[in-house]
C-alpha cells in the first residue's frame, strides 16, 4: 500500500491537484498548486517524509505560510484516502 501511495502522489498531475482542491473546497490558488506540484516532482525527498508520506512542514515553511501548508496537508490526506478507498484486495 505504501508503494502504491508513493507512486500515486508522485505521479499527480496539476489538473488532478486542481480537481482535488475544488472537491475539498480548499481555495488554494493556482500558484500554490503549481508550487506544490513542482516541489513534489523536483524535491520529493525534501517535500515528503518518506516513512509516512506526509508533508515536511519545516521544509515547506521556506516557501509558503502555515495556512497554505495546512491546506496542502488536507490535499495530501484526501489523496491518500482516495487511494485507500479505491484499493482493491
């Protein structure tokens, strides 16, 4: 399951992030989504805590404020729940 989540998060498109942003009513601006997408793609090891597939808040504080980080966390959590719900055994 961990590897499946890692792969799915790493393969997210900007369009998918935008969709989930709207679905979860997070009101993240496109620039914030672009930044998150870039950080996941280009700086995975700094952005994501590998063992939990959670966001590295200390690293993200270099780029965005805590309110945006909180919304990023909600977005990532929704992605993980979506994967869990759609995972078939």
